C-alpha cells in the first residue's frame, strides 16, 4: 500500500468514527424528580441554563419542575419593570417564593453610607424606596443591604 492510499483510507476511517461517536448520539432525556424540597432553597438564574435554556422564565419553570420553591436574584433591581412584573406573575403562577435580592445603590463597593454624608444617605433612601416598589412587583419580603465600606 502506498502512502497516498493509506492516508485516504485513514481519513475516511477517522471520519466514519467521528460520525458514530457517542457525543453525536441523542442525549438522554432529563428525569425530573417527583418531590419538592422541604426547605426554601433558592437557586439563581443561570445555574440551570444548560438544562432550561437562556430564557430566565424558562429557567424558573425548570427550577420549579425539579423541586425548588424559591428564587434568589441579586440583580433584580437592574431589570426592567416589565421583566419584574413578568417574574412576579410567574412566581405567583408557580406558587414560588421570591427570596432575597440586593438593594443596589451603586455605591456598595466604596466608602459611602458609613460616612454619614447627606448625599449618600439621600441616595440610599431613594434607592430603598425604589427597592420597595421592586419588592411589591415580585412579592418579595427580604432584601440585602450593602452599606458600603467602613474606613476605620
């Protein structure tokens, strides 16, 4: 056998093996448990995007289907009012609890509220008022407050 013939056969054999490899086979369907967690474990969006896709409401449905009954979403305040309302409706439809979200003042990675300066306090109060409106849209009861750094 000459080298050209050997190479052609090798390439053909490799292609044949590649086309029948297990990673091209159909993926097995996901088995969804028929129980709910007893505690309100609250996953985040993105944790199940490989199973549920990119759409966050589809991810929420998947979380519910596998037994979760709560959601934690630290970036909730940065989302549109429309999305917050959709999320609230979906949580209500699924009888899920909105867990904690973060009150985002934009000043939490700097020395701010802990200084007592009026500009930081006023911004914090305005942001808290906005956070209460966000909480009402998604029926949330808990928020995380990050008051900024404290210089000693």
